[in-house]
């Protein structure tokens, strides 16, 4: 949350010369909202023909031609090549994640219309959209995890007509400013090191960084590597930040998978957006 808020603060402060930036479980079925979002992109006959994935046959068939399966976004319903696709209910963004990872129940149960824990507040998307500040829109992680390995997406209303990258500057400079101001500001007990940064061809700022936690903090001695993506939807004025993170020791074996999650993150074309499902 602090990361997305930091992006917003950085963009705001860039327009005020001389201003100082202050630092700020159980498996859940694929959401009904995601299924609704898929209907408009997959031919009905094809979706029906693929049926119920008896004995994993559908997964095997789709994996034979993974590119075609992903083009039709069939990986929203069935894993393709070991990955599922998350498609926002309004079609605003999408990304893939390992098929064994589970959705955050606090988000997925209300979206699916399922029975939820009464302690978990349910805020309809139309209401949440009016809230000030970034809102958690999607989150997935491995079962039984300790929250040090996951992917999450935050959405914030920035307003239309912004030239975000012109405000943030070159990728290296923009990423470093975000690290210094919101991810590991002075006194936070964290030290952040920028490992790489790039502006992708689709206009998404993507960068990798490592965070070391100091003694006296809740995660003292831990070292976490992260990949972050920052994207701005000029059509709606929404700002999105996706973050993939895992302990440094996991990156040797899983780095390619974690980077693939980040690289798959996309925001939709304006003509592909749909009204939000409440």
C-alpha cells in the first residue's frame, strides 16, 4: 500500500516545486467476476466444448497450443503451462500466476459472491472506487505461505490527462526516487537497493529491487527481492502498481517464474474495458 501511495505522492510533489516528499487460506474458486469478464472474449461454443476438465484433459489440450489458449484467455478458467490468468472484473488489467497459488480470501470471496467471514468487510467496487488512496484489487500467494512470497495489485484514482513518465523521469531515476521516498525511507528500518529498471514498450515502468530489514524490525535479518510494475491508464485516470516479492534465497530456483508474473502484467485498451461488476 505504501508503494502505491508513494507513487501518488511523488507525482503530486513533482508538480509543486520545492515541496518535500514525506515518507509515508484455503483454496478459493476462480471468481464469478473473472468468469463474467471472460465471457466477452471467448467464443461460447469453444468455452462449452472444453467442459469440466475431466482428469485434467482440458489442461493438457490447452497446453499443446499455449499461445492460442492465452490469446482467447482460456487460462482464466484452466491452467495453461502451469499458470492461470487473473482478469479484473472490469477488464482493467490482467496477469498470470502459478496455478498452485491461492487468492486472498478477503478479496476473492466477496467478488465471487460466496459466504464470507463476517469479520472481513465487504466494500462494493463502486463504493471502493470513491475512496481516497490506493485500494488492493488482487492478491495471490502459495498455500501455507508466510506472506513473504506473493503478487498483489493496487489501484488508485490519479485523474485523467497525466503524463506519468514525464513526471517520474527516466526509469532508473524514477525507481530510485520511489525506493527512497516510500519503500525504504529514512527511519523505516529497511534498506532498499535498486537492481534494474526499464520502461517497457507498452509504457509500463518495471524495476527490480532488494529490501534488507534491520535489527529491531518485525522481519529483522530478512532479505526480500521484488519486481514492481507501475502503469497508468490514460482512459480512466487509474494508476496501477503490481508487486511480486519473495525471499532472496527463493530467486535462484524461482526467479524466472516471478519475473514472468511481472512481465505478464497488462492494462487493457480503452475499447476493451467493461463496466465494473458489483
